[in-house]
């Protein structure tokens, strides 16, 4: 059974004409205006994250937004329904969620093994044309 979600990861949406496409989440500093309550909070969180990242020697390419990608990937790997993950992330399209998802080789192997086992158990579904 999947773990319970402790927080809602949906992010605020832009409603003004600030140069960001409509519906684009403000989950990272470069996605929204640097001034204002949302931009300044994300900038401060991003600075704190960068300091912690640097203190433990992680690569500089690891940004705060990478945590969102990891979170979405972990939900998929934990067996959450992809439609739930898409809605939970606030994505209008499944294709956006798929960009966020980078499943590991173990998950891919497990998925393939599950598909093969289902085909063996129900061979009539393997060739629907008969």
C-alpha cells in the first residue's frame, strides 16, 4: 500500500502577464517574478538549499527543482496511479509528468517482468486479433 502524502505539492499558478506561459508553476525562482512574495520566498529557499548542497559536496547542477522531479519519480515507482501523480503535481498533461519522471533500471525491469507474467497467465490477451 502506498505511503500517505503528508503535503500537497501543487504550486501556485500565474494569473498576471509576467512573461511566463499561463499555467506554468512557480516552483523555482526562474519560473516566476523575482520580486513579490512567491519569488522572494523561493529565492530564499533556493539559497538555503544551495548552501546545504554545497556543504555536503553535492554537484552544483542539483537544484531545488530537482527535488520535485525526484518526488514525482518516487510516487510513480511506489505504485501511485499516474493520473493521481499528474493531478497531484498540478500538470495539465500527462506528457509533462512524464518529463518529470526518471524511473530507475530496477523499476523498468520490475515493470517488464510484471507485463511478461500477465501475458503468460492470459495468453489470449497477447494477440487480440486472434
